[in-house]
C-alpha cells in the first residue's frame, strides 16, 4: 500500500523565529519497513523573510539537532506504548 502522508505549515507569530522565517513547510511520510515496523521520514523547509536567508542557513544545524532529538523521543514513547500493549495483563 502507499505510504501515509501528513503535511503542515507553521507561520511563526511569536518569538525570535518570526523575525527571520515567514513560514515552515513540513511533512511526515509513513511507510512500512521490511522488518514489519514503520519508517517515518520528517522533512521541513524554512521559508526565510527577505534578507534573512544567511541567518536561516546558520540556524539550520541547530534545528536539525532539535528535530533529531524530538524524533528520538517520539520513537521512545511509541516503543514504550507498544511494549506496554504487548505485555501480558497482570492480575492485582
């Protein structure tokens, strides 16, 4: 079957990011892995404000680290829920 897709757009209205970014286009693509799990691919594009491209390029590595950290936490939470659902029920 075809992969699932979730697209989104964020327009920063507060904080420092709103000064350099007019919007962020993102998407999640979900597909089946060969081992039976799910592969999640998260991509995003920062649309800088006029004249802010150099600053946005400097911020990109920091955002990439943040995004990786977020995905690791999400994967950990999903795995914990899956493990809990697969555990045999205990009788109290």
